[in-house]
C-alpha cells in the first residue's frame, strides 16, 4: 500500500494507516540490486524499449503519489509546480487514482485535493473529466451498495470540485436528488454534509434549486421518517443557511489558485453509462513514447515557463561575482513543510498513548514541550483531539492531565480556552460521541477550577439565534457533567455569581425577555431547573 494520508493533525487514525500490513493484493517483486542495475543500464541504452518505459512508469507513479500525499494548504503552491513537471498526460490515470485514494483516506484535506485537481484541470482538462467520471461511478456504486463511508467521501470531493468550478452545478443537484428521492438516514446525512460544503456556491449559482433542496429537507424533518440524530443534523444545516454559510466559504483564500475564466467546467451525468478508463492505471508500452515525452516537454514549458530557471541562474552568477564580504551575511531558513510540527504532534500522541496514568503523561509531556515557543497550544490541541477519539471512561484520564498542565502556567489555561472556542464553533462538524467526550473533558477542568469560567464560558451565549442543535448537545452534556461533580446547588451559585457577570450574562442573557426565557427553558429541559431560580425571579420582577 503506497498511500500515506497527509495532514495537519497527527490523529489516531493516521497512526493506524502509517504502517499498513501486507496483503495478498501486493504485486511487488523483489529484484536483486545487481540485476536491477543491469536492467537499468540495458534500458538506458535504448530509451524506446519497453524496459526503459516500465522504469519511467514506476518512477512516475511514485512521484505523483508522493506529491499528492505531501500536499497541504501551506505548501500547495510549492508542490504544484513539481507535480506539473511530471508527465500528467501519460500519468493522468495515476493522478486520479492517487487523488481518490488520498481523499478517501483523509477527507479533512478534501479541499486541498480539489485545489490540486482544479489547477491541473485548468492546464489539462482531460484529467478533470476523468476524475469526475470516476467519482460519479463511485457515487453510484456506493449508493447502490449502501456504503456510507465511500458515499460521504465521494460526495465531499464532488462538493469541493463544484466550489472550484471543475464540476457543474447540475451534477450537485442531480446528486442531491439521488440522495433525497427515497430518504434514508445515511442518505440524508450525506446530503446534509454535501449542502454544508457547497451550499454557498450553489446559492450563488442556482438559488431557486437550493430553495427546493431545503424544502425537501424540511418535509423530511416534518415527516419524522429519519432518526432523531439526523433530524438534529437537518436543523443544523438550516442554521448554517440562516447564517449565510458563514464559516463555510466555497474556497479558502490560500486554495483559490485558478481564475474563473481559466477554469474548464465539466458536466457529467450520474444516469449515464460512464467509462472509468482503468487501462490508464496500468503500464502499457507505447510505440510513440519518445514523441509523447517530447510533446509533454513542450506543454510543460508552456505551463511553467523556463524564465524561472534563467532568473535563478542569473541570481546565482551575480552572487558569485559579489564581494567576499557577503559571505558573512546571515541567512535565515524558514521551514514551510511543517516537518517539526508534525514530529511534535507525533511525539505528543505516542507519549499520551504509552503513559499509564495522567501524572506520568504530564511529567513526560512537560519535558518534551519547550516553553515560550508556542508549543503549549499544540499540546493542548492534541490532548483535546485525542480525548475526542476516546470512549467516555477514558476521558477522566485526559481531564486529570489537563488539570496538571493548567497548574503549571497560564499558557496552558489559555490553550484550553482556545480549544473550547474551536470545539464550540465547529460543533456542527463533530459527531455525538466527540461532542460528549469534549464536553466531559472541559466539564472536569471547569469543576476543578483549572481554567477560568469566564475564559471558557464567556463565548457561550444560550439563545435560540446563537446556538445550533450540535452546540446545544455540547452545552447540555457540559453542564450535566458539572452538575454530577459539583452538585446542582453549587453549580447554580457559580452560574449566577454576581461577581462574574460575564458567565452569568452569557448563560442567562438579560438583553431581552425572549432570550432569558429560552435559557431558562433550555436548562429546565436538561434537568437543571435548580440553576434557573435567580433568572426566573428576575424575569418575573421585570414583567
């Protein structure tokens, strides 16, 4: 298995994928080094022979896979010229296969892979169409077999290709029609995620069609034919739409690499019989190999130009002709590949997983992190992400670890405050288990006064407009956990403390009777009626 998922976060899933076990499908054959060297020497003598073509094909496959796997939003502008330097006309099947495999393994980087596809499609449109054809075939197959994982990954890829202008909006609408025609829990969940990802682009291109999609979602919600969890997801996407898809832009600025007039948009219909052209993924000797390579060299020069190389050579010559005093000039080299950051995250994860208790983990982690270099924030983020992947009984370990770190210095308290703000803002993207695990972790920190209540809860405003169904689950679990640890009476006193008006006004807004009544009803509904007594008295006195 060649694939190794790229990413900005060394999550537990990535650990599982990093060293795949050999399977029966592996076709690699060991060739002794002397025999490989002899074959290479023989092939070098005749560049048109099948042996040399096979050698260059293997090198092309490894290079394309490597460029795709190492691409991130931070380094994509450096990876793309290297990728375009490869013969993507010959390797278009390899590129599409690498993009599909990497995206299925790491859906969080779908927008990065879509940006790669958009740039290559603007230069070689056949690549964009082939990728769309294979995606549509995967969508149809996974929908027919009920494979939710494949369906969600493929739908997300199509959504970002629509955002990039590679896929036409009609494909998005046809996909939504397929998912919502006979609604199931999995189909509706995938459709909600799809609309969340590309709803902003669709609302701009075809607003009436988007209205029809949301009318269909509303009717599904009213009919009650889906699971309650899916109903919460539908309510969440309506909240996202009311906010004009704020937080879900079609394309991030760092991934907006192609001008709209330079892009080629393809229309592929799901209902048609499509050819995935799988023969492009395997080696076939060509009688016009040398001519094809020369033709791509000309195309590569037109895409990348050769001025950059000349400018680099001129700058090098001028630097050699300069004075000798320039040799003492200090040169600062900045690592843009995030290698050190990935290494730090890997070390933190392995340390947490290998520790027997929170005390041991805290001691080891404090010896790893260098204070004053911003690594405290990364450590806090990794602890929260690891906690979100664990079951409920293990979250107490992370809570004790967080308390130990918060006792060391204010930097860790600020790090966990920022982590809670990110979790609360991205609650709609988290599963129910992740929401419960994160809420349990922060409830343990708040109950122990490891972090300031105002710093964590000051950004939570319990009103109908400022909360979604997902964020309400997070808040509900958070306060229920704190009630178990502190007791309802102590919790109510802390929530209504006049000495901390930031927390009090966030949890029980006083700007209007409507918001105050909503907060009272919310805490009453989750079984914490005792904490609402001061707010009830204030509401009655005001009325």
